[in-house]
């Protein structure tokens, strides 16, 4: 007879090297995506409003940096 405690839903899953690889590679693609979307969006806004100084592009890149550091902090905190 199987032990009913073998498949408890609240047990943490074991971390395998493949799972870690997939998690961090997905994070890398997410980081690239955030930078590309926010910087190109800022560039489009600069061209749309005929700005002589790339204010929206710089704001997009700064927002991307802040969000990426937040995601890194969240990822590190959830490793424990």
C-alpha cells in the first residue's frame, strides 16, 4: 500500500540543473524584452513629439533598469 504522505501538494519541488537553466534563461529573455520594448517605445515617442533631446528614450531605459533590478532582487529573495 503506498504511503499517502508521498504526494503532498505543499512539498517544495526539487531544483534540477535543467530547471535552473530554464529559469535563468527565461529571465534573460525577459530582461532583453523589457529593454527593447521600453527603449524603442521611448524612441518612437521622441520621434512622434519631435523632441530634440531623447527624453522619452532615456526615461524608458531608466525604467527598464529599475524594473530589471527589481526582478533580480525578487529572484534572489525567492531562492531561499
